[in-house]
């Protein structure tokens, strides 16, 4: 009788230890998976933000270059008009 009780107690203790070990392992796996997912989301968000900033910067630079080129062309054309009209 005493042996049966000891076996059941040992079995319950072993079950609890196994449960806790499994829980901790599952928690660590879930944590790592969540971390990797968060990292990928953050990376994609950062990439998109960087892309948009680069696009806006490139657009502004292109606009300024185009404006300057257009201004120079206008000045040259107007100067030629003035020279030819006199």
C-alpha cells in the first residue's frame, strides 16, 4: 500500500516536472518565434520608410536640377531673342 502511494506521488511529481519543462520550452520557442517575426516586421517597416525618404530626396534633387536647367535654357533663349532683335 505504501509503495503504491509512493509510486503515485513520484508519478505526479514527474508529471509536474515534465509539464513545467514542456511549458518553459514552449515559452522559449514562442518567444523566439515572436522575436523573429517582430524583427522581420521592423526590418520591412524600416526598409519602406528608408525607401520613401530616398524617393522624396531623389525627387527633390531631380526637381531642383530640372528647374535650374529650365531656367538656364530660358535665359539663353531670351538672351538670343534680345540679341537678334537689336
